């Protein structure tokens, strides 16, 4: 049939017609299982984890000694704000993290470090001359591109895995057209929060292929063209495990031989997409701060020795924006958490006011979850700005 | 002079039914002689220890092998030609016309046409009566060589399916006593056999003919037949070292998946009963919708085995195509709605446009022309599913109502038009959404993606090494090496994209990847 369309243009048109109007649907249950499988077997281990591990193992983080033996003159930062241990009560005292490495995750954008980084980059308007005392503080807070040279970091570190991960991510975002998958992948990578790697809730349910509408049984199908709002509506039944009109409840005890679907990541991501509200998202409820987002923003910002990954990171963000067609709601929900824009606007107003007063302290307390979401919005935008301001125009006229 | 010469030629060339009978008889004779020679060889070498289990190729002279192949090919060709000829004339009413007019006119031409038609009809009848399909399948699966069969004169001995099953039942007791060697034909014969069965399934025109083929239990046996048996036979015959044998095995895989696809393309509301097996249900539970969703689907289960990432690319794509087409059966919208009416209007428009364009071509064609042997769609990987094209070619002046008729009429191999009852759709959806089946279908994609990511890391690592070693090597060599690695990375990314397109197709239950 397939090859036939090439030989017969009318048949090909006919096929296209059917393809466009009729066949762009998938079985919901099949898609749910496939997306869960994709997240568990491909997205997290092959794309997200290499980014995170690269950030953790980098010499700037000063925890993995095996990277230092060739360049002992590099002085790792003495300390940094270890937000992971604060936020994640599951992390053990030895500093073992979810990636399985012994190092602790360093928050790549501590507020003091970020403000100074922004000040140094000129984003705040004035050229700031960093004095020696500030340099000492910088070393304590976090590594910055100014303190370590590219030679020291990139030659020692093998950056092939994160590069491959970013290339794979870009390919995924450019190739896949199914919105459900795109939203889940972007949420896993860009949302300020992430599912805990252990101890999270596991949802078990029998595959449900039918629903009852208007007293008629019909098959549950997915349409590929979903906006974020429609997806959020669909996710309600998925998160609860049992649909409202589902005949799934008709199964009795003697149906135990039937296989069950197991969902772990998708329900949490669905919860984040659906209830990104600060009142419902708490760091102790199976969620943690997103280390993958931090890794990608580090790449964007070019700090922590991830300068060599910046170009690919910019492409990845570009692909992400194209994948969701710049949909405002999706950007608010995924990139900033819910109400992210409002938080930004509020803080921007505060910034303007404080600037008038001659004060530049625009950052609020780190412990507050709402402020956390707020600052996450700012750090994302500032990272983009940072990558933009440090870009150079190549001969083709494009920014690099 | 010319007339007498023509008569002589006609007398010399056998009629299709005669040729068909001769071919079937010859196959039986060849089977008998091959089996006898094997038994003789075996008794001579009985002193030497031989393996008593597993699969082995039956020894066969190359001339006999070639004759086998030609006979199987010719049989399927004759059946399809005869069936299609009969179908064309039957549908156009020629048969009745000939019968009615022949008494009045009694012309030679009409009489010849009638005889020709009866000859063609007789071929398919003989094919059914002697269960030749079962014979071909038995040859492929090795049953014809392994089990003792009565190979007397084909005209006098009945080898119908009932007889065969009786024989096999009788021999079951003996089988336990004897050794359990499965004797298989050479790969070339098996390949031709599978191809012939595919041709038969793809090309029969009449619904009754198709029902006969699909209802034959031997088809299910062929679906379930494990091709690994041939690999075992290759190992035991120590031919596995040669590359030609592995190529033949790959060819058999290719034709086998094509056979599965030819079956899948024949699925519709009428034929689905041959593909789905409903478990025995009590009368009380008959109305239990959820329980009735439990079905067995041998074709889908067998196809899933070919979705492995280690399969040949063509085999894997075809297997995924079959699976997606099967899943799509459950997602096609059945209830008419406003949206569908719009679609129908678009379809009408498209059909009208198509009709106008093809009108000239259709005028030149003689519709009553008998199908030539060359018209038979060979079951090669390149033209599977050409029924759709054929259906559209043979009905160029049909309106959209005709298309609707096609939609609900006998199977025509156009799966896109298939529309099933809700219960069957639900049963298929329930079957394919079982977690183990979803895993068997989707996990190969992710395995492949993970492997490609690993390859990408290695390639990038090599590129990094090249950067570090710059200056130590010759710059020219370095550039050459860099180009090689870069092109390799590009090919990996292309493969990544292909796999992701598969995934996209899976999520949307359609097959677009081949076009892209």
C-alpha cells in the first residue's frame, strides 16, 4: 500500500486526505503507556541524566576527585549553596544524589552569585568593576566563567555525553509532533520542579480503552493537536487513575489475570502541568527542585565550565520554543511554573521601584516556595539574556 | 491450413485444469520419491549416530529442487489466473449470457469461451477439493516430509484436509515412538512456498475464494510457524558459515513478513472472524462487554516478533506497518458527524477530480478483457498492497457512492477504508493496549534510540580526541578523519530522526515514516 502511493498520485492524495482528516488519532491508553516508557527508558537516562551528571562531576563542583589529578593547580570552590540537600529530605548525609554519584548538586544560580554574574555581564546597565573581596566571595558562592578558563574545564571533562544528549534533545523536539510527548519532555527538562527519583507514587491501573459518552461506549482516542489547556483537562482522569466515566471499575476480583499498566513519571509530570500552583506544589510532596533544568541553564549561562555546551543549549531552547509554537500558556506553565509571568511582573515592578531608591537587591528570601518559582522565572530569562549578550556574530550573520 | 495449425496448437497445449492436475500430481510424486530416497539413505547410515531431535534439511538434488520451485510457482499462478478470469466473467454476466445464447447461436467462439471459463473455474474448484493450499503449507513447515503420507496417484487418493488430519492423527502415536526430527525443504522451496501463498491471498478476487483461503487452518499453522527451525536446520547442516545461506534466510524472513502483510491487508468487518479468536464464553457472560473484549490475535502476536530492533530494516518497518494498520482498525471513526460530512464532501471532490483525469485512460481499456498472467501481483516486497491501486484503476468512473460501496463490500486490500463494528474495534483496542504487547511494540524503538545515543557519544568522543591530538598528526589526515566522523554523526542523527518518526507514527496510529 505504502509504495503504491508513489506510483499513483491520486491514491497518494487520497491517503494524505485520510491521514490528515481521519487518522491523526491514537489510542489514549497506548499513548499513555508509550509516553511513560519513553520517559523512563529514553528521556531521563539518555538525555536528562548525562546533562545532570556532567554538571555534578565537573571540577568546579569540587566533589569528584578523579577529575583533578591532571590539573592540581585548579582550586575548587570551597563551598556553595547546596540547595539540593535543603530541599530534598531524601538525600542522605553523605551527599549521594539521585544521579547515583557521590557528589552533591550545586545550585548553579545562587542568588548572590547570579546577581553578581548579571552585574558583571552588564545586564543591569552599569559596568561593574569586581574588586578582590568580591572575587573571594565568588569563589565561595559558585564558580563563574571569569574565574576558570575554558582550557581547564573542557579538556579535562569529556563533554561527549552531554553534547550527545543535547543533540538528541534537539532532534526529539524538532521531529516529534505529538503535543502530549512534547509537553511532558519539556516539563521534565524545564519545569522548576521535578519528580523525585525514588519514593514517588506509583500508579497501577488496567489498560482502559473505552469511555462512556452519552450512554454510548466509545474508544478513548488522542488527537495529536492539543494545546496545553486541553491536555490539562485530559490529564485530570490520568492523574486520578480512574476516569469518571470509565468502565474500568467493572472489573472484579477474578480479573486479576489481566495485566496492569504501571505509571510512575507521567502522573507526577501531569500533576506538575495541571497544578503548577504554589499552593499545591510543595517540595516535600514527591517533588524536588529540577536538577536537569539547572544543568541546562548552566549550559546556557556558560558557567560551571559548561561554556562548550552553550551553543547546543541555545539550539535546544530554540527547538523547545518552536515545538510549542511560542504558546503563552505553555511557556507560563512549563518554563516558569504556573503564574510565573505574574511573579516576574511583580518582581520587575519591585525592581523598578527599588532602582529608583538606589537599591539593587531585587531577590527575595530563598526559602519561600513562591519566591522560588519567581526566581526560577528570573534565572531562566537571565540565562537567556546572558547567552544572548555574550553571543558573537559569525560570518553568516547568525549568533553563536 | 492456418486453421488446422491453430487446432493442432490448441490440442498440443494443455488446458489450465489439465496443467494444474499434472502439477499437483507431480508434486505428490516428487514428495514421495524424496521421502523414499531419504528413508533409504537413513537406513544405510543407521549405524552411524545421528541426531534424533531438531530440524534438518531433507537431502534433495538441485534438479528436483528447481522442479519443486517451478511447480509451486506455476500452481499459484494458475489458481490466481483462473480465479480472476472466472471472477471477471462472473461479475460481468458473461457466463449467463454464454449459457443462454449458446443454445441459439451455437457458434464456435462462444463454445470456446464457455469451455475456457469452465476450465478456469475448475482450477480453483480442484485447488479447494484437493486442499493444495494445505499441501504447500505442509511443504513449507516440513510436515509433508516428516510425517508419513499417502503419495499414491493424486487422482485416486484423497488428500483433502480431513484426510490429512486423519493421517496426522493416526501417526501421532507412532510419532512419539519414532525420533522427532523435523525435515524441512531447502530454503529456496520454502521461500517460493511462502511467496505463492502470499500471491494467492493478495490476488483472489471473489470474496468466497478469500474466505476459503482464510478459513483454512493451514494458514494459521503457517502464521505460527517459527522460522528459527530453518536456522536450526542450517546449523545442523553446517551451512551456516556461508553468507549465501544467511542471505537466503533473510529472503525467507522478507517473504514471510510480506505474507503477514498480505493477510493484514485483507482484514475488514467480514474477514475479521478469521483473524480473531474469541474464547469460549458462557451464555451468562455473553452480554458482559468487558469480558468479551478478551480475544486472541495470532497475526498481531506473530507480527510483534518481527518488530525487534535487530531485525532487518525492511522486515521491521513492514511489521510495524502491519501493527499500526491493525491498531488503526480500532481508531477509524464510525459514527457519521458533521466533521465526517465535510470529509465526505472533500472525498467526493477528490474522487470526481480523479475520475475526470482517468476517464481517457479507462475508455481505452477493454473491461471484459481477461486478466493476463503478467497482471498478477507478485508477492514481492515492492508491490505489496497494490490492491488499492488496482481497485481504483478498475473503477475509474465510480462515484463516491461506489466508494462507500467499496468501503462495506468484500475485502479489497484497502485498509484505509475498513470500518469495523464497535465490539470488534473495542476488542482490537483492548488487545493491542495490553501492557506486554505495548512493550513488545514500543520498546524496540527506545532500545534503538538508546543505541543511537551511545553511538553518538562515541562519535563525539572521537571528534574530541581529534581536537586534542591536533598538531601531532598530519593536518590532511586530520581533516579526512574529521569529515568521516562528521558524516557518521550526520547519519546517526538521521537514524535518530527515523526512529522518532516511528514513535510519532505509533502515537498517531498512522504510517507516514516511509513517505518522509
